[in-house]
């Protein structure tokens, strides 16, 4: 029994719950580890924030190659937030003048669009001139080194100031100006970060410059290409007209000789008929045969008159064909442009009035008094002006006759303008305009829209030769159906080198 009680006591002692052990107090090593972890987390967060900011700036740079403003705005905002600054300005220097391009904060070192001469007595000016960061721990304490900067510090309450220059390929483009209102110097890591921001802003400025340069060059190349195409088209037209001119000259010479025989023998035949009718009374013929011979003679005379009339018209066409292919006549000399156009207007107007007494048109003159003298062949240029003016008269009269518009007043305007080394002449009528397919062929020889007997189709072709080939100028047509037609002529003021004065 005693043994059993002793065994139970041992069993009870074995099942007794264990007592709790006391936790050891924290050591300084544990505290240091926690602080290190906290610092590492903070540094990682700051590094992530900085990398994110740099990534944001690079993204803005890539998305706006032709506009630097979004980059400046992003740099200013990110610099203020990361560096704990109240105010940030992006300053760009151009021609020794500082321009504010972006700002963050309610107060600014410069007002919007304000400019300040580049000055070493300001922190931002010193950073630009020296091409290195300028860090002022307390602007009030070191203001004697930057008297103008001290004025700004007092004005806006700035104490700690940091200016980091924007440098690209050894050239200072501007600065990032960061300010705090309390005395709290910027740590080296923030200065390094702002240097990175400054490099990116400088790259953005250079990108915009290169982008603008490429665009300008593209515009120049596009313009040159258009001018080349225009010159090629003119060359093709000129060569085509030259070939046609040679062909025209050959045909005209071949036609002219037999045509002279037709005209001469027609005139001689009319004279012979006159002699025949004068000899009839002495022929001793009866009245019947005599009357019959007279009737036949009169009929023959009428036929010969028609042959002579159309022969002379054919001769006129041949002369125009030869004129189209011959070399320029007359002497090339300086001529007052306004005077020669005014004379052409008067000559064409009086010629139209002599042909049709009912002809009436309003003439408008707008001559540039500085147009001055132009070196040209007066006879040839006058022929061009007369042709264009006469075509304008024809177009206005045709519109008036066909449309019978109430209140419509036929009008032709002539204007000149001084272009420096060249002069511009515009001849505009308010006729019915020109169809697109007609406009493409209007300078081709023998092409005309006038009825048979009213035009040879050589006037505009001859005018093109005189302006382009003989005077090295240009002639263009602008027209709108039912509204107007305007010829624009450009003539070089001096004779072009190498011009021969040839129309062919």
C-alpha cells in the first residue's frame, strides 16, 4: 500500500504543467537591425520614386519630340516633389537672355514670359556661366555673393537655393532652380538626381532643335522638289513647243509659196475680168450674149474675191506660224513696265471699239509705282499683253451675250507688283472662266475654242514662248467657271544669262 501511494505521488509530480520562461530583453543589436531595415525600405522607396520620375520624364520626351514644354513641366513637378522643395523654375538662356519656361509653386523667381539678362550676380546666372551646380545653404547668409539673388530671396522668402545647369555638348542651355523656404541644405543624392533631370531636359531641348531642323529641311526639300517638278513640266512643255515650232516653220514655208501664187493670180484674174468687161462693148456682140458674158464675168469676179479673201486669211495664219517659230525681233532694252501695260490696254480697247462700236468694258489699273524698268523685248512683250487683253475682252463679251445677266458689267483688271529681282503682272477678266480640260491644252499651238475664222490657236502658244523661252519668265493661269480667269506673269528684272532671244 505504501508503495502504491508513492507511485501515485511520482505520477502526479510528472503530470504537473511546466512553468513559463521569461522573454529576454531586446538588445541594441536588434534595434540596429530594425533601423537598418527601415532605412533600406525608405531608400528603396526613394530609389523607386526617383526611377519612376526619370522614367516619366523619358516617356514624355519620347512622346513629344517637337514640344519641350511637357518635359519642362514634368521635370519641375517631379523635382519639387522628390526634393521637398516649395518652388522650382526651369530657365532657358537664349542670346544671353534668361527665359522662364516652366514653374512649380505659387511664387516664382520670374513671372511668366519674363526675361532677365544673363547675370553672374544671380544663382541661376552663375550656374549657367560656370556650367556647374550652385548650392546656397542660406541665401540671407551668403547674399553678398549674389546681390540680385539676395533681392529675390528677400522678396519671396527663399532660404536654401540650388541651381543645376542644363549642359549639352559643353554648351549651357539653361538651369533648374530649386528653392526651399527654410534653411535645409539639399543632400548630395538630390543634387545628383537634379543633374540627371537637367541632362534629360537638355536632351529634350536638343531633340526639339533637331526636330525643328529636320522639319525645316524637309520643307526646303519639299519646296525644291516642287520647283524641280515645275521646272521639268516647263521644260517638257518648252521642248514640245520647240518641236512643234520647227514643224510649224517647215509647213508654213511649204504652204507660203503656193499660197502666194493663189493670191497673186486671184488678184490678176480680177484685173483681167475688168479688162474683159471693158472690151465687151467694142466686140460687136448682140445684147443677149453680151449680157450673158457680163453675168458670168460678175459671178467669176465674186468667186475670185472669195478666193482672194480666204487666201489672205490663210496668208495671215502662215505669217503667225512663222512668227511662232522665228527668232525674237527688235532690241532688248530696259522698259518701264507700267507704261507698256497701260499702252497695251489703250491700244487693245480702241482696237475693239473700232471693230465694234457697241463694245464697252470697264478697265481697272492697279500699277505698283515701284515696278520700275524691266529688261525685255518691247515688241514681243506688247504682243503678249495685247493677246491676253484681247482674250479677256472676248471672254467678257461672250459671257454677256450668252448669259444676258442683269447688272453684269464686263471688267478687265491689270496689275503689277515689284518682287525685287522680278516683277509680277496680273491680267484678270470676269468672263465665263476656262474648263479644266481646256486649261491643260490652252498653250498648245493651233488649239482654240473660238469659232472658225475667229482665232488661229497660236496666240497663247506664242505668248508662252515669249514669256518662258525668250524672257526666262513664267506664266500661270487661275480660273473659276462662271467667275473669272487670271493670267499671272513673272518676268526677271534683268536679262537671264544665256538667253538667246529665240522663240523656238
